[in-house]
């Protein structure tokens, strides 16, 4: 077995969350910065929280609201084919 190939293990590694919570844990890194911890994660708090740095959630909600306001929705192939058949039947009569 090779010696000295494993990284250094820090038993008292300092971890800091974006919410301000800090704690110690064992890791191969001396300092750890995380976005979510047990004090702010929705699973543990019971509160829904969107962690979105690129505004993806807000952009999606804006697009959905815009589509709902205009009344335009995308139709699938089945709906398009049904509309074509209904139009042909109406024209033939």
C-alpha cells in the first residue's frame, strides 16, 4: 500500500453557512463555506425557501404569469391534429 497519498484530515474544520451559522466538523478542508445548513435548509425548518442566485425561479414565475395573462398556451401534437380533423370535417359538410 502506498504511503502519504491521502490528504490531511482536519478534525476541527470550520464550516460557515451563508445564513451566518458556523460550526465545526471533520473534513479534508480547513475552512468550508456552504449555502445551506441545518439552520436554514427547508427540510429542517419547514419553511419554503428558494436559493436562486441566477434569478431562475423569478424568471420562470414571470414567464408563467405573462402566459397566463395573455391566455396563450402551447398546444401539443394531439390537440393540433384534432383541430385539423375538426376543421376538415366542418369544411366537408
